C-alpha cells in the first residue's frame, strides 16, 4: 500500500507569502536603506495589506533577521555554484571568487548594499547577529582550510574588498579583482 503525503495548501501559501515579504523587505533596504523598513513600507512594496506583514513577522527585527538569512543563503548558493562551475571549467578558486565579487559589486550591487547594511545593523541589534554570522559560517564550510587563521583573514579581506567596491564610482571587473584575490589566496595554498 502506498503512503501519500498530504500537502497543506495553506502552509505552502504561507511559505510563499513569507518569501514575498522577505524579498519586498530586501528591495526596500536596497532602495531606502534599513531606516526605510517599516511594516507599511514593506507591505506597500509587496502590494499586500500591512496586517499580512504583522501576521507573518510580529516584530520588525524578525523580518530583518529573515531578510538577512535569506540574503546570506542566496549569496552562499550563488558562491557554491560559482566555485563548482570553476571546478568544472578547470579554473582555480581565485577566478570564482573574483567573479563572485564582480557580480556582487556590479549587477547585484543593490542587494550587496542591502546585505551589508543588515550585516552592520547586527552590531547594534543582537537578534541579527546569528544571521549575520551565517555568511561567515557558509563560506567557512565551503572548504576546510588547514590554516584557519589565514582563511579567516582571507574572509575579512573579502569583506573589505566588497566595502571598498561599494564606494567606488565604477564597480571593479573580475579581471581587475583577480590579481588581488590570487595574492590573498597564495598563503593558503
């Protein structure tokens, strides 16, 4: 006898609505910064009633945590894909990292700014700290390094490159970033 799992349509709709709200919150942060996030502004962006926001996220910090986690998971998935693609192509990890940085500072610049604003907000709001650390945990899990201190220094340098790239007038290209990334990775080889 076959066993079928019942699909709860309400739960599926609720999960979809939560994702829509989180995406809307990230768009508000991209456009207006963290200071622009309110239940009303996110509701307007998602084109839903404000009560829907408070139903899914009672506190604004809950929504900000969800937005930061979603953004970190999205970035981690993209990073994993780039690293796997570089392995398949036979190019080294430096090329994948340079591509990831160029993408984050070029086409995905707004999302990167939003993620960094949320990341920095964690310094003031302890509820956001575990979500902010998720990015570092994900990057660390991508490849165990025998030189843990060197790898953490490499991650800190990436954060610095992203910050500097966000204040540049023109985003750097992967080709411009590659020599810097290769230099940072050299001690880890």
